[in-house]
C-alpha cells in the first residue's frame, strides 16, 4: 500500500473505483498528495492543529459510487470512527493548490477530532450543524495560516454563515446519489 508522511504520522493511500468511474490519474493524485503533505509538514502548527492533521489514518481516493459501511457514497466524506477520509478524485484534481487541499483535508480531520471528543459518538441530528460550523471555523484558522486565497476564505466564510447551505449539504448525506460540484471543497 502507498503512504504519505504528514507531520509525524504515516497516512495510507488507497484507490477505489466504484460504479460508473471516470479514469483516475493515480500518478497525478500521488504527486498532489505529496505536495500537500510537504506543505503541512513544513509548518510549525499549534498542538490542536498538529494533532488534528495527524489523526487521519488513511485517505481513499475514489471515482464513481462506492460503498462504505453499507452507505453508497459519491462525494467526499469521512469515516470518523475509522479515521478514513474518502476523497473523490475529481474534486481533488479540480483545484491543484496544495493549500486548498490541505484545508479540505484538515476539515475532515477535525471531524475525527470532534467524534473522539464526544466520546467516539457520531453527531446527533441536532448536533450536525454545530459540528459542521465548528469544523469550518477551525478550517478558516488553518486557511489563514496556510495563506489560502482570499476568494477561498470568503467562500468558506459565506458557507459557514449560511445554515440552509450547510443543512442542504448535510442532507445529501452519503446514501443519496447526488454528486457535489467539483469546485465544492467542503466535505
């Protein structure tokens, strides 16, 4: 299995093709993951961010619709209890900026942090928006450290302040066969 070093943690990389996949350029993806990991690892992070980046055990790049824990998924999502980030390959390739990729990765790392802080408990229906807003707030802090483009920061801020958009994204869940637009960098 292929892996990448992110700070002091080895993160496994896997590729899956589901139903109706598009061709996946694994070489380009691996180069992009390497750039993202090098960027993350090059910075001096405060402890909470460092621990979050190091919490993810695996990144699975996929195309098409795959089944994870009995759920059909076709958009990025995080298996919080197993600390696996399922990253749709087309979305990853859409924005080649390693800073944006690092922030996207961090967002889902933070969801694992939340899961563990809640006693390894998934968000209840009434907690889902609060956890998403919290993840976006931390994501924005990381985006500033990474010096992300202002237009990306503005997009994430607007999303954070739009409860209807957050609810709509959460309602997509992992069972619905709705494909997120590739420029959507939120998981």
